């Protein structure tokens, strides 16, 4: 049952006519605000219950489940009104599964996780993805990467970090490290020491632009007004990496990125070194699939990555994007179409959208 219900919500379901309309609409927003009983079946339900609609003459309303039970009705076996709402029950099961994944030395398989929380494997897979935006396997990979990073930052040696991360062999640890860390474990532990990052700063119509690449591809495209600030940003990301600037052959890469900024609709066919959590990478991949000239809302983007109620989470992933224009987070707008929340400045966002629209 909901607690501390806002007065405005309660008022919306105060009359019997309002409550009957909510029952007919199976309005989940009314769950916990009142319950209804059905005289012909002897049960009481939540307003959102998916059971066969009852006749109005058989329906009575109750302010609480306890009141319905005092009136002689038993809980519906379908909507389980005496238990927390379905979303809360599912969230609790998912949280339990996440703890099992986090605590296991080896990632549990799907069948084991589903059995542990009492769901079928297919139902569990769907519910887990709905609540976290990831599959159980992707969650396990992301958690393993986090443990690797924490272990390398905290342990005295790479060997100790291997076992602190839950790996039982160094071979598996080193095989997983490039995807999880973007570099060797020793280089990550040293803050990027030994990793060579080529970069250059140029001017474009949107101000200063910094482009940086590892041997895997472009790892940063930063926009701003102050070239020195962009350089410091890169240095903060890789405090001990070997930053190589002013290389003549790298200017060609920068020129192609500047061309993308001037005409974002042309796309960029250079390889990218995209680093982020599994969820962030899902959001960024979805962004790259949005065609030039089109915008989506944060809510629509959340739906695209399988997390319909995750608008705030996808907004966070957009804000973490370090590859301006190449990962086009400028194509995401508010639900009302207004521009907001662009890491590189709303004015730059507007300019990029205007160019894509051919204005």
C-alpha cells in the first residue's frame, strides 16, 4: 500500500464515479489509493487488476485492503492486492539477482538466476532488462569491469587485483581487460601510463575543438571556448598517459572531424574508441542510429534502449559522452521539443541541429 500519498492524487479518486472510471481504465496510478471488491466472486482487487471486468452493480470501493477484508472479501490471486505493487515486487527480485551476480566469483547463468528468484528464464530475462536497461549478462560484465577498476586502484599489485576482482586465473583477467579498461591493467593502474594518445586542438565554427585518439580509434572530441581548458580536460582523463601533440599526419584526422562539425549529416567513418559502462554504450549506440535531421526526446531514447521509465538515466549517459557530434547526443531534446542539457552548450546544440536541418 502506498504511503504519504499526495492530496492531489487522493482527490483524483475521491468519488465513486472517479474510482469506477479508474477501474474501467485499469489505471495503475490509482493502485494503493483505493481498492474495489466484487460481490459475485468474493474477492477484492487493485484498480489496475487485469481480471475480467465486473458489473458495476457488483462492485464496491474500499479505502484500504484491510477495510475490504473486514467486509468479508479475500485478496485477488491475480493482482495480489495484499502485497506490494507488481513493479515493486519485480524491482526487489531484480535487486536480489543483482546481488547474486555481484557476490559470485563466476557470473551465474540465466537458469540459475531465474530459479533463485522464482521466475522462468524468459520472464526473468525480460523483467531484468526492463528494470535495469541491461541483460543479466551485460550487468555481470559491467560489474566485473567495475571490480577490475576498483581492484587495480586499491590493491598493492595487479596479481592481488586479479583475485580481488573475482577472477580465478590471470589469463581470463588479461583477456577481459582491453574491453573493460581500454588498455592493459598495468597502464590503467598507472593512470594511463604507457598509453600513447595522439591529440590536436583546432578551431571550427563552434569554437575550439580537441580531437584525441588511441591506437583503437578516436577516444575524445571535445568542444569549448578555451583551448587550454580542453587540453586540461584530456589530461585529467589520462593523467599519466603519453600525450602526443603537433603531429603533422594527425592533422588529417582532425580535419575530418572538423568537417563533421561543419556538416554533421555527412557522418564519420573513422574508428572510435568508445569507453563507458554497458548501459552508456547501449545509449550511445542508439544515438548513432538516429539519422541526421531527426530528434528524439529523452523518453523516446529511453524506450529505444528498452528502459521506458529511464529518461533520467539516458540523460546521464548523454552527459557522459566524450565524443561530441560523432555520438550525436545533440539530437536529443526535451519532451516539449525544447533544447537543454547539452554538455558542450545549448547554443552549439542549436547550431548543429540547424545544420542538419539545412537551415
